[in-house]
């Protein structure tokens, strides 16, 4: 029987993806976690492998690379390649040729330049896998933030906070955390408004939408609680009171995670038919090509992806 296999995408070739992948592959713990195959371009990866002192690795090239890329510059061709590499890694997972996938960062502007309407990984993976409902979770140590929505303008994100959407997200969080080793996941639900609305004095979403969703989930046997004020719920989760925090919009969760542990934070999708983890940072065009990118998020993404694919899950995650 073959061992655990993870497909690692290179991300946008004009960004820091090839660099952080190579630096991660130089770590013995990463190479020992799983059999890794890079989906991308050998010509783009190998110079960084040499600089990092990393051994050669299997590279799958689903499409030829017919251009060179200026570091830090938006390129339609770079966007097209990065998009296809993500699709192909997902196809490997769906065919059972990979047990999960780990992604380096893509660039939304490069996607748009290539005529790609999808704004990021999640949208691509949901389409390819035909998944019904997919959420993004960020993990840093013991803090885990599941996002009700991600790439929506703030006005639209607030309108998305409905009883139906919140309840659906709580259910998916409970289901996935049980699959990842939690016998009875404790899901804290953050409020949308300051002080979780102070009993309706500062907005009605907590009373009309979020609270009823929490109560409906509890009636189904889910250990959900809230809505809790967003200025205190994250510290409570870090202290071990909750297993996950369902946040109401992108920055509410991203800021908490990145302040808590920026370099080691990892993105995970809930609801896909395969494991997908990712770095929790962008293409860093401002430092691309300079050899100074920090690879820790990629290291943690591969290690967590291997644990999830192996079935050992998130239950052992700790801070420190």
C-alpha cells in the first residue's frame, strides 16, 4: 500500500509561493510528514530548492510554462497557471491519487487579468468538487476561527448574517470537527455588533438572526453558544473554553488569528470532499524574489494537512 500523499501547489509564480514551498521542503519534519508531490513547474521550483538546500521532489506539470515572470508583477499568464495548478491538485484528490492538498498563495488581480471570475482557492475548489457548502477556517495554535463569509464587501457580509446562514455554518462546523476527532465540539458564535448588540440596543442581528440560529442548533444537539461579544470571545477560545469560534465576516476572524499567531496560522476548508490546507498569507509581491519570505505558515499547512489526511485531526492542537 502506498503511503500518505499530499499535492502541494506552487501558487502564483510571480509571488513567494515557489520560495516558501522550497524552504518548507528543506525541513526534515515536513518531508517525513507525507509523500509530497508539487503541482507546478520544476523550472520555477528548482532554483529555490537549491537555495534552500532542499532535496529534489516529485513535480507534476499539468500545463507547460511558456513565459518568465517578473517577481512582484501581476501577470495574466501567472494567474492562468496558478489557477490550473489548483484545479489539477483537486482533481488528483478526487481521483484518489492524493490524500489532500496544500496550497501556496494565489493573486486575485492575476486571476482577474487572466479572465478568471473566481476570486480565490475556495471558489475554485467548490466548483471542481461540486461541494454544496464550503467554509474557510483559520487555525493558529488552539484558536480556530470559522468564517460565515469571506470575500464579500462588508455591507454584503452584514446582510449575509441570517438565521439560515448562521445555522448552516454551525451545523457544518459541528460535523467537520466531529470528523476531526472532537466528540462534542464546543462552537462559540460571535456577535456582529459591538458588545453583541447589548440586548438589541446596538443593532438587531443578534436577537433576530444569530441568537435564534444558536438555539436551533442547540435543539439539534450541537454544543453551540452565543452570540458572544467579539472583543472577548477569542481570548476565551485561546484559554480552552471553546473548540471553534464562528465569526460573522472576514476581518473579524482574520485579525484575531493574525494578531494571535501570524507566522504559524493556516487556512483550512470545511465541507470539501478532501483535505485542503493553505498558507494564511498572500503572494507578498513586495518581497517576491528576494529570498526573505518566511516559510513557517507553509510548514504548518503541510504538517496540519498531513494530520488531517491521516485522520489524527485537530484535537491535539495547542498553543506554544
